[in-house]
């Protein structure tokens, strides 16, 4: 999926097929692969769907009055073991959740961290992609879970 000219541009129509499990080989063994969502609020409980789940956020404190909220997504089992495009799932998922919640939800544009648990270096690498002001006027870093699930 490399594009020399549009390397930072994600074509949304490339993200849609990863939601269609009938075109993928469904694996029964669980080789957990992870994606990450960058939220602008703290998610305090897991949200479980039939094929994937979103874990509670990890708060990363950044310099000044900024933090980042990183939620791990356990990806569906239908991805091939060496598929380098698993990040397309979280990109499309971030767009859907952003639309439903009315909040800016982002996802990393690469799949480099899909098989690993995050250490401090990886957390900071993700955190700088979506810093959130956590002090001052207009601050809102919590969303009621009932409100999030209601929509």
C-alpha cells in the first residue's frame, strides 16, 4: 500500500473491505493483533463488539497541559498473519466512531505496532499524534459511557 506521492493520504475505500469478513479467511485460533484509537476523552470501560473490542484508554501525559488517550483495539481474527494493512480497520473504525460520537477520533496511519504491547516509547510515539488539552477553558476529557453506547 505504499504511495510515493500521497504517502500521508489514506484512501477511505481501501479501508472498507476489512469490515467484510466473508472475503477473508476466518481463523479459529486467536493470534491477537492490535490496533489503536486516539481519543480525545478517557474511556473507562471496554466496549465489546461481536468480532472486536475496544479496551479502556491509557492516558499519556505530555508536556504542558496536554495528554493523549490511547485505546487498544483487539482486531478481528479474519486478518491474515502477515497482512500489513490491518491498520485500515482502525482508520475506518475511527471515522465511524467519530461520526457516531461527534468527537474527533483518530487512528495511526500505519500498522507497525499491530503485534505488540506498547512500551513507553511506543506510547509516546502514538501520543504526539493526537494531543488533547486537559486543563483550561473548554476542557472535556470524559464522556458518559451510557451516552457513548446510546448513539
